[in-house]
């Protein structure tokens, strides 16, 4: 298997340009044209649109499977694949038109979208977005000539290390990407220009939710927004955090009643995105399934190292509450063939987040992690929770933060996902260090520009109102903020997740990566969940985390009085100096903390080290910064031969439960005191 993986990624295909590995299928996107579909026809139209995607995926697989025939007969692809595909699409498009015509006006011109074309895999549709384009780009489109024809891929031009040396295949474990040309060295990218900073406007607060990193392993290849009621509607796997009931058949009621991975149970929203995979030959659970290996999504699924979910305000106005069950899709899963009009991918590296890539994966230097981030649409039409093409009911703000006419500002979801993956070895096609890529529709070839995120708002109404008030009043709130106190918990100056659950991973990272120099709270409400070694390895806590035995540490969290952090985080080697003036992530200690605390990141346990990782650069000025370490969900797995310390049982329940558990000890103490009194009296009694 490994030999085939690396051969497909590196070796020259002598069969000429029209091989299965060097072409893809480009079909017009019917869904984007349907901006007005009557509600009565919506379900049927969604099913037919999903069928169009199935037809393209099947045609692409047929093209791959027919590589030899294509080599021998240049007309084979057209006669055996493309003409039948056009006929199937034509029939499906007609059914869409009829369904709409029954209850409304028949859409015109759809029949012209039936025909598809073959094109070479290195010919991306549309032009790369090189401007800021308002909030949508957020600087992510600043390729600055460093992409396909400039300095990209270490100056090797269109094919990176291999481009002009004859690589015809599409590479990757499944033969449909990625390739060397999909990567570029982040250090060659110029810092992006910044849009207006929401932290400087009339709604300058932030609200962060803490929902984990999908440590539960919730995956599927559905998409309840785009293809409700259709299994494998996405044709690629998604990570899910938040709502645990999300699949293709989830109703609004199912989502409202579903469990959530979020710390604050009032947030049952669904946050999902394509998984990231290493192209290393690993056979995952979906290796032989639709949406997985059958459709070219192969390799080891990487669990994110950190996930930060932050809602920010608007530079121009106050924000209004999101309507319940609002759906937002950001980015375009078909951007490689559709062009970049709706693309919103942003790739970077920790320590370099003022440099964003839109159509390349980053090659990060040693000590730096891969970061993918999304800034969702932040303007709402005031009426609809979804639209026929899932786009027109929301919009991006302009560069100055203003919303289009008729739209109003809502809290903007800023999603940041960090991965501990090494830069692949392009010179040998990933043989030494594997390539990585996001899952995609098969014909999209795992291109980075196709990255996208999905969000369904299932916030409790009261919590949503708290979010709006917090943002409009310039405060820092939410279970993921590190501010504490705002999530119904104790006022833990250590940033104990709002409810007193101090992250056992490393108490010294309280408040995060922002250079906390004064962690002097008494942490008296915490239940340190116990597996961090808080003995001078606490990240940036330059202060004195004076738990002094009052923080009821359970297990291995050995806060012995002074978290001996370094006090100030240095950027990774060879990194540019982190921007000045960024807010630190201090241990805020109250719901009314000004916007100086950065959001906490949900992290997965790591077996690499017990020492806190260096804090990443907060990115460009005005961006939401890096977060602190969140509670570990389970002890890290042990290497063979290691002895795993068994943590002490965790304290459960609220204050009343904890008090009840202390009564026996208190009673025992009283009896002991009574015994001493009786003994003293007896000693004075004359014999």
C-alpha cells in the first residue's frame, strides 16, 4: 500500500495528458443558481441537487477506473463518461425545474447547466482572490504572487519540487490529491492587510464557547444543511463538535433535544468541518465506505490539537441576536471547479497567523502547528434562517464592517482549528513525512481552497441574549473565554473554565498563551481535574498561582504554591516578532472583564510532553488571539512499557454535594476534640 501511495504522488505518468490522474470533471453548480425556491419544493429540490453530486462523484470514479482505456482512446472519456453524465444531469435538472414550477415560477436557463467538461487538474477555475474583498477575505487571499507562478513551493513554480518534471498524476493516497504544488512555505508569504477591528467598535466584546476537539470521534459524510435527508450528502467526512445529534436526518427538534459536547449546556449549536487526513496509508473506519476511501478520502484522520470558537462584534454597530436554528456555511466545498467567488479558506501556522493562505496548504517550520480558520458571515437579512442556495440570507460585512442594505450585524463566529502535523517531505512525495489534506468531493482533488465550515445556531435563547449583551457591552464572556465567572461558576482567578473546572493539563497555562503575569487568584472554587504537572511548566504564568492547598486538586495536578512559568513567551525560532499591543489572556476572574482575555482553546491530550506547549502568535492585529488549554478529557495513552499513574477519583456534583461529602470528616473532628476534653478532665480528677 505504501509503495502505491508514494508512487502516485511522485512518479511520472507516461500516458500523456488525459489520464485519470491528471484531469478532473468540471460541472456547473446548479445549487448556486437557485436563489428562490418555494418552501413547498425545497425538500425535493435538495434531494435532486444531492443526486447531481452523486452523479459527478460516480463519473469521476469511472474516469479513475478507466485510466488504461483513456490512454488508449482519447475519445473514451467523452463517450463513456461525459456524455452519459450530461444525460443524467439533464434529467435531474428537469425534475428540479418541474418541482419548482408546480408551486412557483419555473426557473429559466437551468438546462444549459447539464453539460460538464474535462480539464487538467492544475487548471483551477476562476482567478485567485488577491484582494481583501471585505470581511470575506480577511486577508486570506493575499497570495501576493507567491502562488502558482511566483515564489510558491519554495520557488519551484507551478509544480513545486516536481511541477515541470512531468508529474501527471494527482497524487495522494487515493490518487486524487494532494500534490506538491498544493503546499507553500509559510515563511515566504507576506503579512496580510487587516480589515477593521471589531474590538475597536461599538460592540467590542467577545463570547467564547468551549465544545471540545471531537475527542468523541463523531464523524459522518452527511450535511444536514445542504442535503437534508440524504445519506452521504457531503461525499466527505466531517468533524463535529457541539451538537451530538447531527446527521442527515436530524430535524430541528432532534437538534434542540440533542446532547452537546459544549461546556455550557445552553450551547447545543452544531459546528462541523471537513476532517484533515495524513496521506500515510492508514486504513480508517471509512476506508471502504462512501464518503471515505471509495470517494478518494483516505488516510489517517487527525484529531485537532485545539479548537477555539469565538463570537465577536462589529466595527460599525451593535450586534443583534442570531435567530435560533440559523444556518451558515462559509467557504465553498467546490471552489476548485466553481472558482473562488465564495471561497473563504484561511491556512496558516502558529507564530505566523498574520500570514494567511487561501489556495495553498502551509509548510510550517519546526515547532509551529498548522492552523485553519474561518470567519463566518456576520450580517443577516433579519428574516430567514436559511435560503435556497444557503448563502443569500447572510452576508459578509464590507472592509469597514458595514453590512449591506437591509442586513443587520450579528455576532461573528470565528473558528480556529490547530493541528499538530509536520511539514510533509515534498521532495519524495511524502515518503518520509506524509502529505496532509482536507476531505473533499472527489473531483475537487483535496485542494485547500475548498475548505469550508458549517454552523447551526442552537443556542438557548437566554444564553444568546447574554452573548449579545456581553459583546455590545465590551466584555469577555463564555465558558471558553478563560474569564471565569460568566458560566455560572466560581470567580476563579485562574480562569477555571467559568465553573471551577481548572484544566488539569497545566495550571500554569491559566488564561492562556497571552503572557499572563499575575495569576494570583486563590482558585478556591476549582476542582483541578488533575493530570497536569504544575511545577514550573505552566506556560506563561509568570505570577504566583497560590492554590496553597485550597484548590481541591484531584489527581496529578501538583500546584504547590508557585506556578513557575517563564513569564513571557518567546516566538518560535526564526519567527517574526509577535505583533505588539495584543491583549493578554490573563486570568480575568469575572464576567465583567474588559476585552483583554483571549479565548481558551479546547485541546486534545498529548503524549509528547507534560510541559505546556509554547503559545502561538496571536496573529495579526485585531484578530482573536490564541486560547488557553482546556480540561483534558481523559489521561493520555501510555507508550508500551510506560506506567500510567491512575488519577484519584474526581469530585462530582455541586457545592452541596461537596459539602455533604465533608460532613463525615467534620463529625470525626468534633468527636476527636471531645475526646481530648474528656481526657484532660480525667487527668485533673483526684484518684
